[in-house]
C-alpha cells in the first residue's frame, strides 16, 4: 500500500509536490501492468524522484536560503 508522505517543513517537498505525486501514481499502476513493463516504470519513478531531489538541492543552495 502506498501512502502519501507527511508534509515537510516550510519550503520543502510535501505530499503536494508534483514529482512525488507523479511517482506515486506511476507506482500505483504496477499491479495492472505485465512484469516486463515494471522496469520502465521504475526508471520513470527514479527520474521523477531524482528531479525532485535536484530541485530541493538547488533551492537549498539558492542565495538567501535558510535550508
């Protein structure tokens, strides 16, 4: 069962983050897909989450950031 993550601190990704939501939706579709298609889903989820993390890193490194 996939659950939504708890909201993060202000300025950090929470359950409303588009990348996290999209990744969760992709994973939720796995049971209806042939096993041969799972690798493509995992690669897509990895791409989505890596992009989300990169965005968080960029925001934390931005001038004036408190994170």
